[in-house]
C-alpha cells in the first residue's frame, strides 16, 4: 500500500490534519531533531561551500530555514506535494528555492544534490521501496540520503492508521506513523546493493503539548527518560538513516 492521495485529502479538508496545521504556525519553528539531522547531513559535505541540499517533504520550510541560518554556505531547496505549504515555505524562507513535487513521481523531482533529507516522510508509506529509490534518484553519485523518523530496533514492522474521534473532526483515518523495523529497511538496502549507516537519536529537550490536535506529538516521561507520543499513545522510536547513493 502507498500513501493516500494527500492532494485530494487537502482539497476535501480530510486526512493529514497535521499538514494543514502548519499553516497556522507562525513562521517556521525549529524542531528538536534539526541539529542532529543537520550534523549527519553536514558531515559528508564539510568544507564544501556551495554544496546542494534537498529537503523532501519540506512542509512550511522549517528545516530549510534552520540549515540556511546555521550553514549559510549551503544551497538549499525544499519540495513538498502540497502547494499551499510550498507557498508558505517561500514566504518563510525567501532566500531558498521551493517547488511542488511528488516523491512517488520521480519525473517531478529535482536531481544532482549532494545531500537529500527526509524528516518523518517515510512513515507515510506502507512499502520502504517506494520512497528509498525515488529519494536516491535526487542525488549525485556518492551523495547521501539522510532520513529521520520512526524506526524500530526490534524485528517488527508496525503499520499505523489514526483518526481524531472528536465530534468536530473529519473522522478520516490518517497515515504518517508507520514504523519500519531497521531489519526490513536493511534487507531492502542489501537487495539493492546499497551501503548505509544508522545514527542514534536521543531527545535533548522537551516538547510540551502545544496543539489542540491530538495527532501532534509531545514528550512524556517513561522510566525516567523523555519519550515522544501523540494521542495514539504509541511510544515513538526515532533514528537517523544515512544511505550512500550509487
């Protein structure tokens, strides 16, 4: 199974309320994981002014804004499936390039990048192959794909659908929290002859419950450590996957 057609959902006011909510945020707020992702992404292009970085699923441009501020020598581009959030990204980060593109339609994706990042986007999909190959196609040979989000250390894949059951909510089932086991991802990469590295991620600050939408995430204490949940109350296990393009 692939992701639902988010463009149709947007037009109908249905699934992916978390995508629609970004338009209500002021500017492009920084997320706790940006620094960790930027460190991994930047390691392979250290000392290379003008290196090109693409953020797939850029939403309103928050990570591109962070990179443009923290690493101004990079040339940053963001793409997203949804035109309204791309318009918001252009307003939030006027010095970067943004475009509408579909990860499942490689013909729409720009190419030739040194690093491509994906922050949580892979959890929209019910097949790891449908996002790995298109994302790698955006890179020059030897470039790096850096994917942050939900990955399971245990050999269990978890397909997730959630819906807001409040009376004023759409009631549509939403995707975006599917958690692939590292083993499943590795088996796919092995079959494709690709090399990869896993980077651990640990929360370094709390995120309070900031939105009335219960599908947004926040942190809670579990056995004395901070953990991320949303209204589904499933603990979120994060990691950073780095893949080298052939």
